[in-house]
C-alpha cells in the first residue's frame, strides 16, 4: 500500500508538493479552507524570477522603509502595534539585514530560483499546461539616475551568478518593447526571467492533479492537529479527521497559526500586496517591467495588463487600502505616459498575503519535534517562482531521499 500524505494549503506550494508526491506514487490529499479559487497564488504578478536573488532583508531597507512609513501612498508600511510576534519578527529582520547575511542568502536564492524555473518549464512541457509562459524578459525601469545606479550594482551581482542581466538605454528598451514609451533614465534587462498568468496556471494545475488521482478537499478548514509522542496522528477539520503517514503544512501566511497549536514558533508576517488587471488596456507592454522607484510590477497576462505592488504588514486581513492602490495607479501614470489620461475608476483591486520570513528565505523541510511533519512556506515575494522547487524538495524529504538543494538557511526550525 502506498504511503498517505495530507497537505494543508492549496496555493502553488501545496499543489506543487501534491504533484511531486503523486508522481512518486504516494496517496495524496490536499485540504483548503476556501473554495480554492483565490489565494495569494492567483492575483500575483506571475514572475518566475531568477533575477530576484537579493532577500528583502538587506542593508538600507530599514532606512528606506522608515521614510516610506511617512507617505500614505508609499509601497511599504508596517502597522505599529504591541505584538510580541511582530516585535520578534522586526528584530530578526533587522539582524538579517546585514551584508554578511545577504551574501550567504544570495547563492541559496540563486539555486532555488533557477532550479524552480526549470521545473516550471518541465511541468509546462510534460503536462501541456498553457498559461502564457514566456521567457526571456523582465525590464527594471528606472526613472532616476540614483535608482539606475543601484540596479546596475544588482545586475553586476546577478552576472557573477551567471544570470543574463544587461544595462539598456531608452532606445534599447524601446527596441525590446516597442509597445511602450517609458519615462525613464535607463533600465536593466533580465533575460533570465520568465512570466505567466498565475490564475490560469492554477486552474489548469488543479484539473491536472484531480486527473492524476489527487484528492482536493476544498471548504475544509484545518482546526486542530492531534499528536502522539513525536508524531502527528491526525489533521482535524470542520468536515472530518484525516489520518496519514506524513503531514505537510503549506498554508502560506496562516502557517504560523497552525504550527502554534503544536507549540512551534515560526516567525512569519503576512505582507499584503495589491494587484489589478486592466482588460482592455490603452497600451499593452510586450514585456513585464518593474517600476523600480515605486516597487510596482507590471505584467502582460492572458487576462489583460496586470499591475501589482505594495508590501503592507498589517496582520491577517485582506482589507484594501485605497490610498495605496492609488499610489500604484499614480506610478503607472508617471512611468507610462499613455496612462496619464486613462480612467482607472473601474479597476477592481485584489489583495494577497505574502508569507514573509524575517531573513527573506523560505522555510522548507521537516521539523525536529515531529518526525512526520513537513513545512513549506515563507516565500514572500518569490512564492510563485519557488512553488515547484519547494514541492520537489519536500517530496525528497518525505521519501528520505537526498535533496537537490541542501542548506541550513532553509531549516524550518532555524528560529525555534
Ligand atoms: C501583489 C503580489 C504580487 C506577487 N507577485 C509575485 C511574482 O511575480 N512572482 C513570485 O514569485 N511571487 C509573487 N508573489 C508572491 C506569491 O504570490 C506568494 O508568495 C505565493 O503565492 C504563496 O503561495 P503559498 O502556496 O505559500 O500560499 P497561498 O497561495 O496563500 O495558499 C495558502 C492556502 O492555505 C490555505 N489555508 C490557510 N489556513 C488554512 C486552514 N486552517 N485550513 C485549510 N486551509 C488553510 C489558504 O486558504 C490558502 O488557500 C506576489 C504576491 C503578491 C501579493
């Protein structure tokens, strides 16, 4: 009889884990408290980004963050509150924001992102999933010389890791993307990046998993976890109890709440981001671009022109702050002149919660306390990119195989 695994969380991480476990011949069930049609893995910008090798916690970010806190339309905000979890997270974030820690994190992120990109390409080719995956391309559009200088430094680091990153002028940018006339000082073009329409991929991926015999139990909320000694015995949900040999927590920003029931403290904060998709845009870029100063990501998706941004640490809620959405709109108007007279009144903002660790590296693997409990979360701004590699690594952990990537920096219990 094949080993049974139950996964909580039907985002890209949970579904990718289910895919690889099923391929290895295991009996897999995924449970999710929602109807499974909208989580953080749906409305994101869809970048599959080897270019993103610098973790969020990095030198200079705290000073920059403090300046942004004073601006109600800025791309970053932490709601000050006397919460022990938030204070601990902030303290650990500060500790991680050093050159030494960033230097150690870069090769790990580089290996994770490049391997995950290859896995996406393999899944798309093998399973015939059409979700508008394109490569190459990501433009980092800088409107000021100062931002460009910083991006050039990052491109040099990327080049050292074999990533294809080139500084391009306005004329070269217009050759790469003739559809848009950016207001810019210069750009960096990452030929290593890819993108797709995440919501389309998610729907097709779910259908594939069902066809492969994976059980997807939606509207099924995990409410407690039973244990015996060093083992998890049952997931208790509002529908029924699930017994299995192994259990996986891939519940995104909710993961710490679930693990707290087991007295496992996972420092993690939800980083809220917004996106909206313009169905019939006045200008549709050919390539995705990050408007660097505003930290806004734009993507030509199968659904239209998607614009995403903002990192708000305000707890587990999907409340929409209209002023920050307006900040995103303003940045598009500033960078792309064709949008200056566009009426954004009809755009419907979407909000998603990125699971953010203090050091910008995800938690992937087993726990020391419970031998049959595995965790995959904390991917923050890279969760879409890192879904497949996380699923593959967790599968290798569960099967007791040597993992494709081994690093203590990814340990689930590195802060326990
Ligand atoms: C605006 C924005 C843009 C982004 N752009 C990109 C990008 O371009 N590239 C990139 O790599 N990443 C991007 N990201 C980040 C990425 O979307 C996330 O990191 C990723 O989707 C997280 O996936 P996940 O599977 O961990 O969690 P989720 O997708 O959040 O899934 C977790 C699931 O767990 C379920 N769950 C939680 N608690 C329970 C419970 N008790 N019982 C049952 N189910 C439960 C939830 O219902 C949810 O469905 C972006 C994020 C945002 C917000």
